[in-house]
C-alpha cells in the first residue's frame, strides 16, 4: 500500500519501544536537551502492559534518571533480603553456594510491568511524548538509504486483507535520529540488522524463553525479599535453564522458568517443563492451596558480548535488549538496557550524530560487564556439568580467559526426529500429568491469565512464509515443534474438510514472546506487529 497518502509527523528523535532502554533514552535526552522534541512509540495498549521480566534490578541507572525515586517507588518494589541457590533432583533439593554474579545485596525485586507504568509519567513530566497503542510497522529510509523514521501499522484491515469501515492508514513519523529499543527480537531491529549487515562480525544471536507466573499464597509462606534460584530437574543435562522464585509482599510469590532455545530434541515442551517443575515438592510446598494471579512468557536474549551486532547505522541506533545487552550469569538486563539508553542519549547530545556510539558502548561499563562474562553462557553448550565447571573458572579468572567461546543459532541446534527416536521422550512428556493439579492446567488457561487481546478480524501477524513445508517436511522431519515450543497454543495441526492435516494459527492467543520467530527450524515464521494495542496486558508481572 505504498501509494496511500499518509500523514507525516516530525520530531528531533523517535524512540521505538517504551521499555527500560527506550524510556531511559528519552528521559536522558530531555534532561540533557529540554528543547529537543522526543516521541516514544509503544505497541502495548498501555506503557508496561507488555513488559515482562523476573525482575531483580540493579538500581544504578534508575538512581541516575530519578535520584529521589525511593521516596515514591513503583508498586511492587522489595529490597532483597537474601539469596538461595538450589540444585533440584526429582524428589529432593540440595542447597549450593550462590554464584557471585547472583549476589543480590543492594538490589530490589520489582514488577517490570508496574515499573514502566510508573516511569512513563516521569518521562512525560520532562516533555517526552509517549504514544501507547502505536507500534512501528517498518523503518523508513531517505534517498541515501539512511533511516529517516518509521511508519505505524494500518488499522482496520480485515483478516482477508480487505479494508473495513474503520480503516485508517498508518502515519509516517520522521526524525534525524531514530532509536530502536524494541526489546528481544525486535520486529524492525531484525529487518535493520539484515539490511545493514550489522551482524557480519559477530556470532549468531541466541535466546531463551522465560515463563512467569504470579501467585497469591497462604499467609506466612512468602518471605518478602528472599530470592531463590534453582537448576537441575526437570531439565536434562544437555538443556540450559533454571528457575527463579521471588518472594514479594502481600503473600505474593513470583515464579519463573527459563529454558535456552538451543535445546536439541524437537519433542521438548518448555511450558510443560515449567508446570512439572512447579510440582516438585520444594516448589509445590510454596504455592499449594494458593491462587494464580497472572502469567506470561517472553523470549530473552542470551548471546552476550560475542553476539552483539553493530549498534549504529545511518540515522539510527539500537539500545537495550534489541541489541542484546542482557547479562546472562547475573540473570539481569534491565540495568544494562537502561544504561545503554543513557549512554545513547549522552552520546547524541555530545557528538550530535550516531557515529561512534557502537564503539562508545563497547568501551563503557555495559561493554565491560558483558565482556567479562562472555564465556559463561556458551560454556553450557557442552552440558550442565561442563558449563558449571567453566563458569567457576571464568569467575575465578574474572573473565580474563585467553579464549573466547562461540555461540550458534538456536534453530540450527534442533535435531530431526530420526536422531532422537531411540532416546527417551523428554521427561515432561511422561505420565507426570496424571498427578497434575496446580493451575494453570494447560496452555489455554495460561493465556487467560496473560489477559491477551487481539481483534480476531485482522491480518494474522504470524506469517508463514512457506506453508507447504509445515504439512510436509516439518511434520516428517521434526514433528511440527511449533505446536510444542509455543507457550500459548497458537499453532495446531488440525484436519481440514478433506481429512488432510493443515496448520491452524490461533493468532488471538499470541503473547508476543517471539519464540516461534526464533526456534522454527526452517526460519519460515515471521512475527510482525499486529494492530496497535493488541497482545498481552500484564499486571504485576
């Protein structure tokens, strides 16, 4: 629809994404240069509604942006009182020394959804213009090929592509500088990395899926400020991952389960592994007879230093997890995302151009932090025990190893069914479900607790580029793993009227985790932005 006449808005700086990196960038820009006109586009219906993380945060960047924030903290903000690290076996647990990277003294537990909703008005007080419900459908380019802004999605298009009576064309927003802060696997960022070959000199990016639930538990079970992490059961030795248990106020406990998306067995189901973990005696004792309040899922970026793409291009910068600033051993990325946004704003105000930002970030504390732990996550490619041994060595040497371990693309790690047919079915697919009685009892129930909303009559935002592969090669070679790795039951193989199998997409279930875009073994699933405001609506997550 390139011939449609569109309205044009102009700003000095556009920020795509109102997450930690985006709001930090916008706020710092206005603090440094109050006269700059800065707008922030946010695809969620409200700021924070689609932000999901653990989240234990280091407060340094927040202290910089809002020095007096502790006088009026966000709802759900608990000082860490203690750390525990557990190795789980099927029927028992052994406490282990807490890794130094996970020492949370001085940190706070927050709800990222609440924190961003709390931070947005502070940005607006500085003069930042924030537009919830407006995503960036695509980047725009000038005659020289430089980024000149973004276009928002067209609204009011039916599922079959026809225009509804409510049709409104998206608008173009232009600016000399555009900041992409879309978070993990950003829609526009992915396109820009390819267009400008920003990943030429780095390893493939790697990811994990994080699943989280918030529970209201019987009195006195929650110990506000206690931070617990587990590794081990039910994950096999060759699957990277673990869990977190964050104790909050008002008898609430946040539970989370993270699985690296470089697992090999296409039969593995991360959501089922999470539910099985909840039935472990140690975890069950915390939440049994409690009530689930909310749930969600989101991919997180794990590649670290080796997988950082170039973060600048003509007319634009990439900040935060859109580039990959998560510190995996710390299990933290909010402070690095915010710090990268602050650095971007400072750089733009001092240098007046995007040139040099990539080098500045790599030379900054963010770059130093990522480089120091660069070998810990890829060390687990050799299995849990080898990974733990390597992590201990990297910690002792403070990351000064003479070598650099490398990452590989997650989708390439997926084995074909023929390679695993003689191996036991992944543990979470066995008969444990017969005693499964903790909510939510299936993925559809979990979607309910994510409060996800999409207009059913809009174009499917999960584009299958070669649908024939799904019912032929993928069925035979991999057993349609999209029906297993998706935590929201978006993908189903069903019988059509002719009695033949076809892929059915329940797009309205989507919680925007991006796992399908990452793990599909043929790379033919393309996640694009739906109508503005569509998607999950997280509360207290």
